[in-house]
C-alpha cells in the first residue's frame, strides 16, 4: 500500500479514482505548519533561523496521516505544483521526520498540472525529490513578510493608531491606489468642443468629424468655448452650401489575432470584466474546477492548474483543439500551423501550462447540469478563450473617407466591417475603461468615390470636458500589479483582500478608493520608508526570490541584504519621528480662531482640518466643505423614535448607514437600516431575545441576539430550536459544506456533537 498526500478532500477524491487499490489518498487540509505567531519566529542573528509550529486545527489531520502511514510502504507528496505546494510537502515531511513517524519509508514528490488519469498516473510513475530551491524561495518570502509585518506594524501603532499593520507587497499596492486618487483630486477639468457633420449618400446616413479648419489641423483644444464652436459651424455651413466633396478614400484590410490562453492574472482580469468576479472569488472557483467536479461519471478535474504565468499549451491539447475546430466549424477556421504564444511575464514558470480545459471536448453545455452557476460561468470563459486562441484570425475591412467643406476645411468619416469573424465567433477579449465602440467595427459607410458630392444634413458642435484618470477596478489593479512586478500571480487575490480587510481601501461602484486611514498609512510609508514601497525595489525583490527558486541565488544572503538597512530605518524612525509628523499634514492656511497653523489631521472618524495648537485651540472643520450638506441625514417618513418620540433619521456611521434618533445625543436610540430576519429561536444565553439573521460589515451572514448589545451571543451557522442530545445546550446549528454535506452541530466547542442530516430535511 502507498500513501498519497494532497491538500484538499475534493482533490483527494478526484485523484483516488485514477489510482488502483494499492494507493490510499488523504488530505492535509492545506498547510500543516507555520511560523510561531510572536516576535522571534525569524532570528536574523542566527542565519534567519525560523521557528515553526503545527497549525492547531490541522493536528488531527497530521495524526490521521501518521496512522495511515504505519500501514503503507511509501509516501507520495502530491501537493500543488508551485512554491506554496512545495512548501506544504516539505513541512509535512519535516514534521513526520521530526516525530520519527517516517521510519525508512521512501518519500516521493509528484506534481501534475491537470487532474486527469493520464497526468496523475504519469506523475506517480515519474516521481522526483522535494525541490529545496522552491522551498527556500517560499521560506525567504515568508521570512520577509514576517520581518516587515512584525517591525512596521508596531511602528504604525505608535505613530498613527492602534490596530494598523503593513505588508511587504500590500504597501506598494496601496501606494498605487493612493497615487491614482491624488491624480484625480489634482485634476483640473478643461472644456473642449468637437464639430461633427451628419451626412448622407443614397439615403444612408453617416457621421464625419472636423479634422482641418482654415488650413490648420484641429487638435483637442483648438475649440474651447461655445462662441468659437458656433463661429466654426457658421463658417462651415457657409462654405459647404449643403454639400461635402469626397477628396480621398482609404481602404485597407486588418487582421485581428486572438488573445493568448489564460494565465492567472489575465483570468482574474477577464473574470472581473465579464463576470463581475473578485480576484479572490475567481481563484476559489478555479480551485474547485481544478480539484475536480462530479460530472456524472465521477469526479474529474475540469481545468489545468490555475496558478501559472505561462501561455504554453501541451502539444496533445493543441492537437485536440485543432481537431475539434475542424469538426465543429471548418478547416478555414483553423490557422495553417498551431498558434504559439510568447510569455510576457518575467521569470515565468514555463514548466507549467496556461489555464485550459483538461479536454476541449468537454463542452460547457454538457457539464452545466453538474456545476454551480459560478463554476459554469468561469469554466465557459476558460473553455471559450482556449478554443479561440487556436482559431484563425479575424479579417476586418476598414475605410476612411476625407470630405471637404470649402477650401482648407476637411472632415473625416471612418467605418469598418467584419469580413470573416474567425476566432471572434467564439470569444472576444474584454477591455478596461473602454470609451466607445471597438474601432468602429460594424459601422459601415456607403460606397464613395473621389470627386463625388454627398449631402450635408447638419453640422453639430459637441461640448466635452476632459476626465480624470479612472480609479482602479479589480481588473486594472491586477494589470498594474503585474506590470510593476508587485507580488506574483498567486498573490494578487490576497493583496487585494488584505487591503480591504485592513480598511485601507473600499470598493465604490466597483472601484477602489483609499480610506482616510489608508491615505495616512501610505503617506507615512512613502515619506519614511520610500525605497520599501518603491515599485522597482519591490519588483527587484520578486526577481531575487525567483532566482532563489531556480537555484540561481541563496536565500539567506538575500535576507541579509534586506534586513540590516530595513532594521536601521525602523529604529531611526521610531526614535526621531513624532506622531504629529505622521498624522498631521500642514496646509498653507492660518487658524481663524488663534492665528496658528492649520493642518489636515486624522481623527477617529477620518481626516479633518484642525489647529496645530490643540488642545489650547479647539478650532476644527470638515476637510470637504460640502460634506455636511451632502451627508445631511434623511428623515424616515411616518416613524418616530420609540424612546422619546422625536423624528427618526437615516444616518451614516463608520460601518455604513443606520437609523437613529434626531435628538442624539440626548436620545441614543439606533436600529439597523434593514430589519434583520428573525429566526424565532430563543437566545440560549439570555433566554430573552431571539436569534436574528444579520450581515457583518464584510457582508458575511451571521446570527445574533435581538437584545444586542445587552446580550452578545452570536453564531455563524443557522440556529435550530433543538437541544443538543449530548450536552443539553438549548440550540443546535445547521452546517452545510460541499465536502461533508449537511449536519447538525452543537455550537459548544467542548461538546463536539455532530449528526448528519438527510437531504430532504436540509432542504426544508
């Protein structure tokens, strides 16, 4: 018997069906060890020795692995084929060896890019040893993140406020968002006008735009006000006399090539554009598709490994796609030779493949019934992109016509038509912040010849205003992180979620906006730790880590080069920088009350303008002069305060909108804006209130007592009005997971009662 270790039960279930009865497959449930969560876990004075401890929740899984290992002849470590997966295998190996549970059993490392029968069996037949280059690169990354976090975070507590933290890659990402916001705030809007003509030939209308007036080229700011626009319009109408003359016709055919297959970053970007998925949601669903889904004939991995920066496709995959294109479409839809793409990312892991379906013949429609809605949508996206990347290019005819309205006045009309859609019949890549039509595609112009006259129907001056650069969306932020070399594809989702969890940024209309705390933290790091939030520095550090993973660099010297200057800077900042230097940003304005200097300061409810002579002078005002008017509370019609009878208002607090009494602070009655759903289950702690379904500020559902804050009892899972058969606690909870199904569980941790629930009862 041989024992195979993977990360998750879903992956174990899929792999088990591809191996014979001589293999036992179990899950480690992710990492089994991590650094001890306290200072000193990484010791720079002794070669950066790292102190690990077992993750408490996974102790039972390690014990289960050790028990099964006694009955097995060999151990196969089959965790994911990246640094993280290599580190999980190494940690498990070190743990079992340290506990003397390995004995003399052989240990093999096996990796596969897809969970299919062929890939799994080939990997088992061709094992290798643990790659210590990959392990050391992961250890170095973990040590760097630990050293930055455990040294910068206490500094933020002292210089700004308690509870803040800083990260090695999150800080440059925060800088990106803050700098974009500064650009938007500094932006000065400018007015400009364009002149468009509505024209017609053979009863077909089209639009032409003024490009030359009076013999001079018309630029964006040539016409900047309505008076001048009207003058130009009048002059053109007078010169044209109702007709425009065709001066030149340009025709050309353009080829449009398909986008390469997905890598991690492009999958996250496209899923954000087309599906509205966050990067974290995309990776979670992709993990499910990779680990395996039961499609009727048992669990099967639907896509290849989703953490990759290579655009390569396996030769057998290309052959299968080309055969499918001929069968489904025609030979004309296939390029003469297989399409090969060049990886743009530096230090790409070329041993991996791009993200693709494990079989192109497994059409989305055929597996839809077995997938959740989000699984189907993401699988369909990956399937279409992969198929399109091996199809023929699209052919587009483009036409540009120059028309004159008197001497020295020229207008241009453009149009195009898709002659052969090629790959576009399957898939077309999305665009970020698209302003208009896609290169005028499908806007056809009537046939025109040089010297012809066409009818001028009207001339329209159009007013425009320049716009600031757009805030980052999930897609554009991932793209920027990739371009600057901040982090690696596998870390983009965690970078974004960390910034939100720390409340350094918020999402407003699917765009990232820095919070007041985020701005102050960014200014502190940018002013005092400039090089460590520098984009080039961060990218070089990532390159150095990649070099370690390839065996081209040593991890301890890398940490030495980083640590000494960093620690000196932390110590210097702690000693010489005052809290007021960080939390106050002086402005060119004096206090109207005492004549002192005014500054932008950070308070409990955000940034405001206040006097630097505080507490001697208490002058303050809102940073935004229109804030009070814009955020004036809205009166709740037809309701009054149940405590004092005053009007109720919709107010905004640090956690969003709520209903409160207009007589505050005399009366402190508040209630949620959306009334929570009552389960009718009596609170087991106070026996007075009932458990209500609510949402946390992160959007996660939970259940808490209706008498809160008098009673703080809360649960994450749905409560059931049934006493625990084991300990007698008045309620049980219903917990539903994909791997273990539905179960009734006692919420008292020390009890441990768990009983499976039939499908019909769970549905009810």
